[in-house]
């Protein structure tokens, strides 16, 4: 495409509907920013970073003393190719929406942008996004003056985090986490999927752990949560085939004429896959995971499964050394989840127990460290009925956030490889 002898490599598409909707085209390789210089010519080295073009238009009309910058992909991702263009600024004010997804993205982006120059507008009702603040007639200058740093010293007083606590209290429903659209019963028990937590999933061999966690993670990815899969037990081609069938809600191999269209849609999801298979050194895996979080702003990491990552049949199969190795993996992912504000889901095999027995927290393989470190423990249970049919259900055996425990029925649809439920 040519325009005035210049090559257009991308553009922002804005639709005027109920409100401004934006889309960057092409989505996968365009990382330019929209920037409005400050109203005054004082060579300002401060910038307000927003996630939507309508916010940029509002602040541009406000005649701000800061540069106004709009990110190309909203809160979904911050391409590393963009970082050099922001090096000029010594103060960056991140002003996104007042929902939990936007707030988590702001905290994640700050790690890329160098935290000590980043300031945040806390997401409260009286400090909404710029566009909403304009519509409500709020004082934008007053809101900008509330911007403060995320970085705190190692020892703090309540006054340091007072505003952040207030923001969480005022947005209580949002801090419960991102909701699953396919598992409403799970939302009722644990509230939602929250960054910074560690979840363990276990269940008997052949109970559908991989199939369930595939759909569980796909649900969140379809809502825009960047997700990294580490499938150590089955190859990525097979995992992608399962996820594509769950995405299509029908057997793709019986409708190959629809494959290209489905694949085009599936490619747009923020899904990434580690290329490891079988046992891998922990430091190599963590290096790849940390890099993915930095480059792709990953918010959810799945490891399927921990024992296969260590190597079944290896010299560590017996004895305390294998337990020590697993504890090291658990501890490293716990530290990573907290520091990176990224949710980690670990799939683990249970201990060898009789099939007739129901699993419990103590059934998880290894020492007690795994269950102590986990925020959530999910167990797929098989219940044999009098008719000899096997009924499956998901048991929430630990929920550190709220303490709520419970069970969710799992009805498997073989055509779509789905455990999803109807909304209630």
C-alpha cells in the first residue's frame, strides 16, 4: 500500500459505534505508537501512556503539559520493539482503564519500562479512564496529580499502600479475577483467575487433566489473557489439535474445509508454546518462561506436567532426591508467579492409590511443599456409579483467596472435547 510515496506498514482502524472501538492493522507485526506533543514547548520529558485512542484524543484536547502516547495493542501486549522510542522520557504516567485486566497490564508493562520512572493512576471510581473521566466531567488535572509510584521500599507503612488498598476495596468484584465463560460454577467457588497465584491440578491417570486444563486456559486466552503452554508430556501439535477442536466446538477432522478459517481465527489468540518435550533442566525452562513474560506479557503459564518435566524413569524416580528436585521446581514457580504477577498452573500426577479411593490434598505426589505453596488446588475425581458409569467432577480442595471450597460437575462432550457448562 502506497500513500504519498510512503509505504504504509500499519494503521489504526477506529469505528464510531456506541463508543470508539479501535483495532491495529496488521495486529501481529505493527508496533508504532500514536503521540501528541505537549501543548507547551517546554521540552517536557514526561509522557502519559494510554491504552486506547479515545483516551489520547481526550487528553490531546485537554492541552496537557505532557506528551500523550497511545499503545498499539491496548493492554494486551507491549512489543519490545516499542521500548527504544520511549527511552527519551524520564517520567511515564500509565493511565489505563479501571478494571483488573488493565491494572495488571500496567504493573506488567512497568517492569519493561523500568519501574522507577513509572507512575500509576490507581483504578478507582473517581479515577476512571481519561475518556470516562471526560464524560463524567471530572477534573483531569486533579486525577493526574494522584499518580504515584508502584515501587516501594522493602519495609513500608500502611500509608504507602493506602490508595492501593482503597482501589481493591472499591473494585472488590473485579479483584476476584477474570471470569471463565465456560465454567460459571468455578467462578462461584473461587471467584476467578487471578494473576500472581499458583494453582495445582491433579487427577487419576486418564481422567482428562490435559483436556480440561486445555479448555480452562483457552477460555481465558479467548478473553485476551496472554498464555504460555509448556507441554512436556504431549507434543505441541497434539495439544494444538485438542485446543483447535475445543475452539471450533466440533470435530475439525470431519470439516476440513473449515480448517483455514478456523486456523486464521485461532492464530489471533495470544497463545504461545514452549518447544520443550520430556525432561528439561529447571534453569533452561525458567529462562524461556521469564523471556516470554518480558516479550509477550504473559499472564498465565501452564506446565503439563511437573513429573514429566523432571523425567519419568530417570534416576530420580525413587528416593528423597526426586522429592528435592520437585520441591525446587515448585519453589521456583512460586517465586516467579509472585514476582512476575503471573498465574502459574502446574499439572501433577497423584501418588499411586487404589482406584476406588477418592483423591485428597495428601494424594498429590511429593512432599507437603507443593500443597503449602499453592494458592488453589483442583482435583479431578472419578466416581463409579452403581451402573458402573464413571462420573467426573472437579473438586476445589484449597482456595487461599477466599477459602471457599466446593465441587463442579464435569460432563464430557466427545464431539467438542469439552467439559464446558451452560451458564447458570
